[in-house]
């Protein structure tokens, strides 16, 4: 059996003297869609920042395609096959849509993501290809952030707050695009607050509470035990 695309093993991290993650362990396999769920402030974004080397792990291991990349810089993580759509989008404001897309383009691992293919997934971006980043709506910026990550030709697409703050029609477009990516076999790790959409999209769910993984299981298991939602997700 091949190694998972990513595996976190007992990862701990924090900011200054404050520890945020405590022994976080989970994995994502090829072609699998996994959610990272939990209430606000439970360590989801910190987990993703640690995965990408933006925050150093204080303990534990981060394996990517079986290689131990604990402590590796972000560019090394990206070149190992991970594409990141950070919270807040963080597009390049002084570049056009098309320049944003080609700025990080890489043939990567041969998944065939090109400008034409990104434009086919998000036709709005082709319509706005000459616009500067700040001229786009929030939803268009999120499409651009996803397209930019896809242009690195990743094995795993990682999204932090995939649809936060977006209009309902744009949220629907994003979920449709992610479903299309799943159908193509792209592995996805996603954080979002839309439980209904996450349950439709994902194979497995990893629930975090106070910096720890407290539960993991399938969509069927979540649907069979509504108390899980009350216990871990409702405010």
C-alpha cells in the first residue's frame, strides 16, 4: 500500500509561549477529500500553517508522500506536491488575474493544469483576466486563489475557509468546482463552516477541539450520530 499524501504524527506547535497544537495526528490519501472541522479557535488554521512550514512544529513529524519534511521551508512543501489556498486569499494585488495565475505556475507532477483549464473551471477569471487583483469581488478573488494553487499542479489541494464571507451564489460555484476536482481524483483537505456542503463533498472528517484531534470518521458516521455535531461543532 502506498504512503499517504500527507501524514501528521503527533504534531505540536504554537505562537511564542502559547502552545496551540497538542499531538495532532491524521492523514490524507491519494484521491481522498478530508475536512478539518471544529469551532473557531480550535487550531485548524494553525494546523495548516504548520503543515506548510509557515509555523515550525515543536514536536512530531510531517510526512509528505512518505518523506519526512518536518521543518522544511514553505517552498519545499509546495514543490513536494501541496497547493495552498490560505484564509483571506492573499492574491498578488499588483498583478492582473492572468499574471497571478502564471506567477506560481509549475508543471509539477504532471496533472496538466494550464491557464486554459483553470479558465474552463472558472469562466469568470477568463472574463477578468486583464483586471488587477483588487478589482475583483471577494468571490472572484477566491476563484483566483484556487486557480493559482491549481497552477502549481498539486497532488493535494488545501483550502483554509474555502467560502467564508462569500455571497451564496459564489459559494455554490466554489462547491461545484471542488466537486468537479474531486471527480477528477484530486485529493483535497478543506476547512469551512458550511457543514452541509462539507458532508456532501468529503470522504472523511477530522474534528479538532482545543488543539487536539478528538474524532475522525466518515460522512455516514456523522450522519448516523447527530450528537457529534452538537458536541463538537455547534456554538
